C-alpha cells in the first residue's frame, strides 16, 4: 500500500505543487511543536523555523518569511506550538499563500532529542513526506539541514518546479544552548523588545561567530 501511494504521488507530479503557472512553488515553515517537560525548550521552535527558512531560501523555491508567519499567528490567535490540529493547515496555507507547509515536532525523552518533520500539501490536504532525525546538543544544525535536504529531495521527486535535488551547503556546528539563546532573541524581537534582542544576539555572535544568521539579525536591528 505504501508503495502504491508513493507511485500515485509520482504520477500526480506537478498537481501536488498547487502553484499557479508562472510562479515558483511557495513553501512556509510553521513552528514545530516542542514536546518536553522543560517548558523553556518551546521557544526553540522559533530558532528552528528561522534556520530552516534560511536554508530553504537558498533554493529557487519561494519561502514565506517568519515575520509573515507571526502576523498570521496573531490574526488566527494561535500560539507558536498549536499546530497539532491538521484541519487548520489549509486555512493557514491559504493565508500564507503557500503550496506546501513544513511542520513537525521536536521530542525530548530520556535526554535524547528527536526531530520529526512533516511536509503538508495545501492543495491536497495530505502529508506527502515525513522525516526523522536525532538532534545533537552540540550540533543542532546537522539534523536541521538534513531535514531541509529531505524536503528538497522529496519535492524534486514530486516534480515540483524549482525544487533542487541537492542539499544546502553544510554549515559549521551550532550548540543547542546558543540556538536557545538565539530563539529567545527572536522572541524578544517579536515582542518589540529590541534591547533584549540585541543583547542576546550579541552574546550568540560572541559565543558562535560562525553562526551568520545571528549576525544578520543583529545587523537588521541596528538599522
């Protein structure tokens, strides 16, 4: 049955893209649901989304900016992690103008982190791809980038326009502690607390100078 469904997806080809002719396929990254007894880890969903958006944006796909997602969340009165109800996905996708949604969960159990990704087709209301990876506390980028690679490869299999079958370039490592601090900075930015956002981003840049995304966010706040 699984093989049959996979064949049907391949035969459907561009029908699963949902994109209008003449424009690139548009994809949005929703905040992942963080399942952990440590409530502070929930904020990591913002940093994870920002990293995935940046890596997906390196492809020819059209990627919805995180600020737009924040605006839609406010409009729908949804919290960052309330995406378990798949019935809301078509409406979210329509408001974001997206053909595909990337969502999933981050689970911490017995000291281990598991990233579970789901790729949702807005036009068909189907989960068309899933991916699971272990997330290491000393390198959160490894699992994040492998998850992005899996999305790009699957979209290529579906013959989605502008979806490359190549992985994004491997970045340097990023520790979970720094990623958490980066996520808190994004949350402060969303709350219009620019001073706190600048302070936290400055600390992340000092701790992990190779993490270019934090540098760019810090520069954007200095304009």
